[in-house]
C-alpha cells in the first residue's frame, strides 16, 4: 500500500460505531445488550497510582497490552485497509488483595476484523521490538453478547464508588442483579489540559434478571390480604 493511499484511509472511531455504549449521559442508569466485542487484555496483580491524569496507572507491573493494540492497528491498516482509533483503557476490578493490591484485567477494545492469527503476530512484533522472550499474560478476548448496566461518572475516578453504588441501587429497582465484578472505562485522555472535575468514566456491571424477586412477587400475588 502506498503512503498516500494509507494516509487517505478513513479512521474508524469505535466510540461512534458503538454510540449506545460510549455516548451516554450522566445521572441515568442504562441497561443494554452489548454486541460481541473483541479486546486485548492483560491480567495484572498490582497497585495503582490514583492521581494519574485521566486514569489509574499501575505501579507494580508495566501495562504492555496497548503496544499489542498498536501493532494490530498497523496490521489491519496495511493488510485490510482498515484504520481504527485507539480506544480508551478499561479495567475490570477482579479482586482486592492486601496493601491496595488488586487482581485486574486491564484491556482495550479492538476492531471486529482482528483475528487470532493477527493477534499472535502482534505479540511476536512487540517481543521483537522490546527484545524480550516473553510478555506478561496478554490474551485476545472475544466477549459474547452480554447484558450490562452502566452509568457515567463525571469527576475524579477515585470517587467512582458512589456511582457504582447508585448503579447497583438502580438495577435492583429495575428487577436485575449483578453477576460480575465492575468495570471502569476511562474516557478522558491522560493529559493535564483536562481538570479532574470534567473527567468521564463509564462504570459497568454485567446483570441478569432477578428471578428470585420475580418468583417472590408471583407467590405474594396468589395470597389474599
């Protein structure tokens, strides 16, 4: 592909492609069925700098998954003429350990056209560029369609606990319950030009219908009071 042709390619912004996921308003809880999505994900056992502009920054491990995503961007552009914009980092907070250390999956969404074979080549390129034999645990995740609830937090990501609790309260009122640990998607770039009071973070949990609550309502409904 010539340089001129490469530069003329349209850059696909998946924030706009998945408008219902990323373009949400504050002060409301949305329940939606996510389509099948693909991610590059890195499992880490780490603590975080919680004053990093725009998103937490791992202290104890290096986040290298984004380097794999950059290689995938290059591969899809060169071989499929598909350019895609780098997506915001996401953290699934799996388990809290001692001394502020957590087990997390830190990940980034990639284009639907990415394949297992492309991912394997991207891994090899990163290892070659870094001159190392092995990378941390980085995987290619193909997430099935999933029912989720999410809410937009505006302000410092240190204070997303309040938004998470509001999210849980809302889904319970709507007859759902959580079925996973929560995920945070850091929409604001890590740059000094964005003051913390304007930072945007999507807080998300997987949900399912609260069958116990539905059954209880039916049982109560059969009684005469």
